[in-house]
């Protein structure tokens, strides 16, 4: 299983987390660990797989008070830019 954090996030994001190697509910747990490292208002880019991850994780992100700033589909993966609430 690959480490979730990458060294080179996009210019606007403070961090980038590839969560494609995890299964729910660990996908959201890994997201929580990464977002907790940021200050309110900072951006986190996360990479999710199509299917269960992209269906469930965004719903949980919004329920936690964070905002999804953008979604980019790349084949069977999605890049979400999340602003910490």
C-alpha cells in the first residue's frame, strides 16, 4: 500500500493525498488524518477511485464542514480539491 501523502501537491493545495489504495471506511479515516494537518482555509488535494470512494467520501467531507472546491475526472480516478472548514 502506497503512502498517502505526496511531496508535490498542486500549486494551490498545501498537501496531496492519494487514497486510491484504501477501502472505505479507511479512505475517510486517511482523509481526516491529512486534513487535520492543515489550518482552516487551506487546501488539500485528494485522489479517489470511481465507485464507492467517489460516492461516499465527498458526502462525508461536506458533513464534516469542509468544502469541495473542484473535481477533476481522470479516467477511473478523481482529483478533489478540498478547503478545510
